[in-house]
């Protein structure tokens, strides 16, 4: 049965604000989708539901034994006879362009009836279905997969689905034929075209639909191939795609877009980074809070569709049915690779934009709620994400979906790896966990409740051993909002790295002069062997960072003791309270000159630590010039200068020069990116005297020397005491120690380059110390020396 011109009404309930985790935005506050005529739309939806029920009932009728063989089914047509409707195939899932038409396949285990909804772009904007193709449960269903082949021209069409069945939220069922839902496998999702601008009638949640793919690709990769850098060689730059070029000072033609970011890739190459970690670029709704506030979801941790690039991050918006969005993302990746920069995606497979049990029906919930989400017996949503729901990652259907998605981004979009937000959720057992389904046989005394962490999580196993994902970077944020903290213990198969939150916390405390952290700081410098060595992992499994998108910027870390999140509209209750920050003596940006000088020194100290540590360094966009968010440590909801990269400040920043040179120095030193943990054969620890480290609780001094194949030997020291110290350097017969870095010096003398005009006179000023193998270090400073032949 085919029905045309049906309004896609979906009266969404008014949504309560779901509980959420600290540091993330509250999720969906829904609005009712308007309809042109409520009475007409209501009758249309009733007609659709009746047709779906009739189709299901007809399929269920058993023919009597003496009944004649049924006559062959008549051909069915859609779009005014332009397209023929055939049975289709159950695999692959999604919309697949084939010779002569498009195959549609979607999983829904609980649906009793289904329909394919086709949209012309103009009809989608008018909130109506162009044509509806009812699926026959006998012909168009195999197992739990509904499928149909539409023969003919569909290049300028979009699609979605209706499903009917049990609608009983208190038992976890949300199948409702009143909703047209997005295919989880859609490769682009179309709704609003312009970032931050509501749809017709001020609707922030207009009807969405998926792109129907073409049988050919129009994109030219120009021979692009994966860079496949060894992970120990990476320097990662975490960046927000829109925020990178949205500020007026970027002077790009398409600010805030993939194409705009391409215009600034040369800056990243000159900075020295060889990998960007993009904050979420999947389709999300930045206006999801707009029913109750003027805030936006800027960060994007609220995914609607995991296959689709964010259409409002493109210069073309929803033009060309979303294909331009795909091509612009590919352009960004291709051009990044040309400059020697890998691309890692931040993916959010821990929850979706559909919120808790009061949330809207957008996609997964309306297709098979109990499959895609962790549910309690009465339909409530487990909330290990802190965002209202928890993706049911270890369910067989869901883990296959996740692996399919990762494969798509690697093979079709050429990304080099993934950072998994709240990855510990992916280790929790799914709803209705049954070990027999996973391991093939029951496990004695095995009683596992929903959400229990698994030693061998099936999803992590699948990803780790997938042949297509081999060699892809896999980075886990090894904790979640439910209290599970797995840093150093994440199931890894020797391929998973981790955001090392313990590195961040220890380094922050040691650098600001807190007692009791000298030993822990030394472990961080070595790549955290106390976390990774026993499990067979290497230093490069530790992603070292001091600051990231979530929390204080580097400049704010040394400027504020307290958070200032009032502008977020949550009475300063959101965001982390324990920041391990130090304002260097005065709170806020307006401070005396000595305080500001100390802050600059501390920022350089943090960056030196990051670049001389074993493991993989990562820093956040803007920290290289000292970007400030005025003490706001949870800027998820600000689409303004707070989150925008300031190109007008980058050019005048002394810190920017220092960071560039430190990255260059790290790359030049063979010893600062080791494949394995350093041993006593090349590493020696020192205190104020050579070979006499002080690991006491009150020690605030750590120094080491490291043999290096390119530099000969390097010496690095950190004095985080409030007192200066005269350091005795290790004696090396036939060699002298050449100063390179002293964070206590003003720029440009904080990093002595060979082309510095007055370098010789600068070194001469303290040559009387160096001639005696001594060097004076100010309080809260760090130094680097290189061993040179004494000629």
C-alpha cells in the first residue's frame, strides 16, 4: 500500500530536564512539532496506523488447507508510478544505492508494522511526507529486519520510517506510528539548514530525514592514503570545529565550517601538531535547550545520528540533500593529510539526544527502544552517562551498529582514529544480559545485572580485533558518570590508549607546589609505568594532557582558584569544583605585574612538562596563546567569543612562540617519544646534586638526564618550590651543558634558539655558573640543557 501527502505529525510531550553528569549540558527539552491542520493531520495519522495494522493482520492470516494457491502479487509503485516497489534485501542495513534503485533495510525487533516515508526536500520543510510505502511483513521482513527495494530515480529524495507496535513507556516500548523516525544508518540527516536558526514557526525540532545515497561518488580523494604515524610520534591538538574559525579575526570565507577550518590547517602545521582530535562532528541539535533558555549545545555531546557529519558545520548547509556536508568533511580530512596531520574523531557512543523516558522520539527510541538503551524493569533509563540515557553498547545489535559506524568513518571518510567519550560505558553489560548469547555456553554462578562492568566486554573485543579497524587509533576516556573509573585498567587488547586523567591531576598539583607529588610526577614523566607497564602496555598508551575542552583552559588554570559559571544559567552549580588550580596569588585576570609574570612562567612550566613526558602529548585549542574563558570551566552552552579561537591574539603571544619551539624540540629528541618505558641505561634522576634525587613528601624538585641519539644527552629540571635553588649539573667529561629553556626568563630568552641575535651575550651572563657546572633556578621554573662537545 502506498499513501501520499501525509503530514508527519509528532506531538512530543513536554520534557522534564533529565539528570546529568557534572561538566555536561542537560539534555533535551522537547517541543511539540506544529502541524498545518490538527484535525487533518490527526485523521491522516489514524489512517496510516489503520493501514499498518491492516497490513500486519493480513500477513498473519493462515491460509486454510483447501485454499487455492494465492495469485502472484501485483506490482506496486510509488511516486506516481515512477518507482517500482520490490521486496528488497535485509543487508546491508541503511539505504544502499544499487543498479536501478535503492535498497532500504532497518532493524526493528518489536515492530508489528512498518512504512518507508519518502520526502521531497520542500515537503520536509513543510512538515509532510511526500509518499509513504507500507511494508508487507511477509515480503518485506526477514527476521527482525524490514527491507524494501525502490526501483527508479530517488536522487533528490529523503527518507525516514514509521513503526507501529506496542506503545507502553512503562515497559520500555515506544513504537508509535505517529512518528517518522531517522534511520540510524542514514549517512546524512537533514532538518534545519543554518546553525542556531530555528525552523519554520520557530520550531527548534523540525522533522528530520535521511539522505538517499547516489550510486556513485562525486568526491576526488586525489590519492589520499592513511598517514599511519606511530602513536608515540603524535602531538595531538584537541579542537572544536566551529570554534576554530568562527571568530571574526579568522578572516576566512566560511567561518565555523569544515571548509573554513581547511583555510587554517597551515597554522596547525606551523605550530607543529600532527594530529587533530575533533570534538563531536556528528549530527546534533545545537538548539536542543532553546525551549527554555537562550543557551545552545555548543560542544555537541548529544548525538542524533552517528553516521552523519554535522550539516550545519558546512558552507552549503542542507543543500544537495546533505551530500555537500559529506564532501566538505572529506575535504577537511584530505587537506589535513596533505599537511601531515591525522584526524581523530570524538565519538559519543554512551548516550544519544533522545534523553530519558520523557525525551522525544527521534530515531533509536522509536525503532527499538529496549534494544538501543539500557532500561530498568519499568522502562526507566539507566543514566551512567549523566545525560538521561545510556546506549546499550554490548547488545549484539548495538555493538554491530557501532562497529559498522566506525568502519564507515575509516573506509569512506578516511579518519585515522577515534576518541571514545565516557568509554567505560562501553564495558558495562547490556540490558537483558545473557552470557549464553555472548560466550556460547552458560557460565556457572554467573549473575550479572545491567550495567555491571565486564572483564571482556564484547564490544571492546569486536573493535579491538576487527580486521578493518586494525591500525586505527583507539583512545578511551576511561571513566563514566556512574562512578566507574578505569584509567590504567581499561580492557585494551594492547591497542587502546587512554586519556590519562591521573597524569593531569598529578602534574597540576606538583607544578603548583603541592607537597607529596614528586614521585608521582616522576612516574608521569616516564609515561606512567605504574598504570600501564604491568598490563603489557607502553608509554604511548597514555594520552598526556593538562587541560582539555572540559575544565579550565591553561590560562585560567593559573588565574582562578574558583570557577565562575554563572553565565551558564545553573547558579554556578555545574562544572567541576575540584580543579587543582592556583591563581598565583590573586584571583582573576586583573592582577599585579609580578602575579602575571608568575602565571606566564607556570603556563610555560606546564607545557615543558607535557613535551618532555613519555607518552602522547595533547593540548586544547587556544592554550598555545593563553586563551581565557574568564574562569568558566564548563562552556558547553556558549556560541560566542568564550569558545572561539582568537586569531588576533595568537599572533602577538609570546607563549605561542614558546609552544612552537617546545613541540619542535620534542620532535628533534629521539628520547622524548620512546616506544617503551625508559630504563636506567639511559635515564638518571637528580636532585639539587647529580644522582641524588629527593623523593620525600616535602620535595618540590625533580630533575633527570636522558641519553639521546640526536642531542647526545638532555637535562631537564623542575623547581616548583617558592624558593630559588642553585642546581649542580651532572659532570660530563669532554662535554658542556648548553642552556636551551629557562621558563623564568622573559621572552624570547625563555627559549634560546640558534638564530636569537644576542644569544651569545645572554649565555655569557651566567657562564660563570655553567663553568662550575652550576645553574641558578628561580622558584616555580623549569630548565632544559643539551650536552655539547667542549671545544
